[in-house]
């Protein structure tokens, strides 16, 4: 089915009380694994690309590839820019045909230094105006999430959480369609288990009219995710879990291939190299990881509202 607007997916999720999984793709195998998983679960899904992926691949090529896969998908899929840090990046992704963009005004363009509330409002408003002019959905962020290597110190953890009143004002001032909130999650793997501050989330949900987004979904226990969905989370971002599935599978296969090569050397045979034998199981492992999360998000079977199937 054709590419859908991010807003259509979130509106339907809100009406039915589930969350849409937003999974990061960097190449054909990651994008295929996400779409295959969504098809097997008959679930809507979001494929997202971060701005840092531009250092790995040409955005035009990646966007064209993802769009081609989406066009033959049997479920509704939206294409989303994850963590656009500047107005210019947002415009670039609008031109690439993404149907949803995130302007992350919580941090400056370096991705580390916090922006002030007012700076966040200004950059978000500008990006929202541009995106809305071409019918594209806008996600913003208020509060501070931890990053790998830049964890928020314990003493500052409370301050980093999204403030409910400020969030309501922010959404009103900027006109965004959804809001990513800081409620205790961290991007990447956690040391130990994360503590999701559900009470804070509930208060934000009471004050904020738009759907809420959980970043840093990897490692958040299933029950904590389900409870967050009860309190208004309608999109959950997953990246690291896909990478882990890829790495772990690949590591085992390369280990095995090296043993086979050593045996071939001993037997005086020629070594075999077939990278499809590495990539296919890695893609299958990523697909299974995505399917598992889709089930927790409660979106299995929910593609029917869009396709009638
Ligand atoms: P994880 O890498 O923790 O899954 O977080 C992904 C994310 O929030 C992308 O924006």
C-alpha cells in the first residue's frame, strides 16, 4: 500500500489505545526486516532514519529504497526523520518525501548541548510551519533523555524529566502533532534496568492534547511499556535492539565461517564466501526482534483499520 502520513497512524493508535513501533533503518536489510515483521503481525509501522545515518549512506538512495519497499508492503507504513537537529535537516527530509519528521530542539546541532526552552520553541515552530505547509506530521521533544556515554547524573535526573505544564504550553506554542517526553528512558543499552516515571507521564498526558512518544525503547521491560501506553504513549522508538539482533547473529555466523575456513584449509579445499549466508539470518533475527516489540505495543492486527484485511 502507498506510504501513509505519520499523523494517520498516531490518530488511529490513539483511537484504539495502542502504540505504533518506530524502528530505525540504515539499509535494505534493516528496512526489509521491519516491513516483513509488520506484515507478519498485520500491524501499522513507522520506518525511521536518523540524521546521523547521512554520514553512512546517501539520503536520496536510502529514501528511494525504503519508498520502493513500502509501496509493495501489505500494511500501512510511514517514513519518519528521527532526531532532526536543525531546520535545514528537516527541510532536506521533507524534500525526500518523508511523511513525518522530528525536530529535536531539546539539544543544539551538536546533539549534546541543551537548548533553552525558548530556543527549542523557536526552532520547532519554524520546522512545524515548513512541514505542515506540505502536509507532513511533526514530532518535537521537550526534556532531556540520556545518551550512550552522556548519561544524566542521578542528581539531575528529576530536572531532566519533562514538565507537564511546560509541555502543554510548548505544544500550544509550536503547533506540533506529537511530543517525545523524558520519563526515565535512555537511548541505547542501560546499565541495569530503567525506571520509567509513570506518574510523571500520567500528569503530562492529562495536560497535553497530542499523542506522546517514548524514545529509548530498547531495554524497557514489557510491563513498563504497556503501562506507558495506558498513559498516552502512542509511538515507541526502537533502534539498539535491532542492532543487537544483527550483531549477535553475525558474530555467531562469522565465528562458524572461520571454523569452516580453517577446516577447508586443513583439507586443502577452497574457502567459500557467501555474504547472503550471513545477511539472511541477521535479517531474520532483526525481523523476530521487531515482531516481539510490535506484540508488546498492542498493534498486531491493527493494520485492518487501514486495509480492511
Ligand atoms: P534505543 O536505541 O534505545 O532503542 O532508542 C531508539 C530511539 O529512541 C531513537 O530515537
